[in-house]
């Protein structure tokens, strides 16, 4: 029972960290795009 909970929490933490990193990257890219063009998407 304990191991499953630990794994679940670990997976959740990893996903949360990735989500934060992606959000920061998106905000940074959107800010730079707004400064240059105002519209446009890069992948």
C-alpha cells in the first residue's frame, strides 16, 4: 500500500514540475512573440 502511494505522489510531482516548466516556456515564448510580431506560433 505504501509503495503505490509513493509512486503515485512521485508521478504527480513529476507531472506538476513538467507542467510548470511548460507553462514558463509558453509564457516566455508568448512574451517574445508579442514583442516582435504580436501573433505567431513556433514549435
